[in-house]
């Protein structure tokens, strides 16, 4: 029996659209609408993404690696555990509502300001991996705060096992 239109999208667990030349900010919400089971979204190297909003109830992993035009990102995903923003070199704004996030990879995000880093620590109390290599706008004090946060979160994660 044929499935009704849209039911296939509802059962998708993984969407990989690396290097998609036509995917822009307006397409991201449409991509997520009706994809209620989606756990992994890979939009690596999508060069038309500038300031997308990602809202997904079941998403666990989000890859936006090497999205060179990405300057702002809003993510509201209650189950999200990992975000890869490596080499998003224009990223200056990051708004996260991801209480289960444990890993945030921002290596090479040269313009990421300290305020975005501080906000990520508050929004993601369980984050124990925060890669900031090549983030040029970060003070030694902020790095020390990040290290302390990640150590505490890792210790909490270990003790809850």
C-alpha cells in the first residue's frame, strides 16, 4: 500500500546534504518540518547558509562544518548532543537552547566572540568538549573558564554513569 505523502520524511533518521549548492537559510526549516524522527543533520560545506535557525525535537547531531558564509546560528534542539561548526570562519552569533549538548566544535571560528562562548556555557551546562582552536578573539581568562566548565561537566557525566 503506498504511503501518504510526507510519511517517509517523518521516519528519516539521517539527512546528509553536504556541499548542497542551493540550500539556503529558508530551506532549513522546510527541511526539518515533518522530519520528526531526524537524529543527524549534515549540512557540511553548504555555502549559502548565512543565519539559519534549526529547531528539531529529536536531533542528536548537527554538522555545519566549513559553512564559510555562516555568520549567525540559532539552534533549539532539546536532545542535541553534538554540533560541529569547525571552520565557520565568519560565525559571530551563536544562540543555543540545547540542554543536553556535550560537544561543541568551533575550531577555526576566528570571529566567534567571548560573549557567544560565555552564553554557550550557560545554555549547555553538560558540555564537556568545546574545541576552540584558532578562535582568535578569546582571552586567557575565557579559556580558563571554558576549561573549568568542561572539567566539571566531564566529572559530572562520569559520576552519573
